[in-house]
C-alpha cells in the first residue's frame, strides 16, 4: 500500500522520487524547467560528452582503469556489469556486492560492481559518478565524510554531478510515458 501511495505522489510530483530531500525553492526551479520542457536541453549543454561504453567488458575495463588510478591497494573486482534488474526508482543506481566463499582453509570474497543499464545512455560524467561511488565503497562502507571525500578525490565536482544525475533521472521519468518506467 505504501508503494502505491509513493507511486501516486511521484506521478503528481516528478521531483519527489529523486529530489525529495532538497529545499522547496530548488524543487520549484526544477519543476519550472520541466514545465518549460528545457531541463533536458540544460543537462545536454552541461554534459555534452557521451561515452561509448556499451558492453560489460568495456565497463569492466573502464572501472578497472579508475580503480588502478585511485585505489591501487583496494581489493580486486571479479565482475563488473550493467544490470537491467536494478530498481532505479528505489535508488539503486549501482551496487557493490561481496560474495564470501570457503576455499580450502581460507575465506575468500569476490566483489562485483553492477551499474543500472540505463546509464548506457547517460552522459559520461554521470556514469563515472556511479562507478566512483561504488569504488569508494571498497574503502569506506558507510556514506560518511571520508566516503564522500574519497568520491570527491576520484571525481572532482562529484556532488554537483550527483545532483545533476538526480536531475537527469527526474527528467527521464517525467519524459517517459505513464507506466513505462524510467
């Protein structure tokens, strides 16, 4: 029942799903840009650079390169993939999971990064923001000051890109036909 109420509220207010915690004057600006039909153009001007990462292999190479540049001593990743099943409306833009197994007398962990498949179509900076966020979890498990400092170190301007990604998701959700899902 709560999911139905949340879905109805999101349908009447496109800002609620991804921008719920932001101040009312800022949300009013976003609603104005949505009403004018200019939010997509604004984001396209701000992030003109697309990426060519379309396959899981290309994503693995990209994530590995970022990890090698910023987190040399972090645990290895066994898998990196785009995932069609991540529930973006439930704020799962990417995940880092660790599966522990006993091999002989040792406990080993295989770490996997999954990125929501819709980021195949996102601007390059937004894909990088998701990847940086998940890589930061290799060092910092909680969303605390050191975590966000690490994100900012790996991607200067991280907080702005995170906000703009929320705008992009809001724009996509508002532009999608009713019932189509973002």
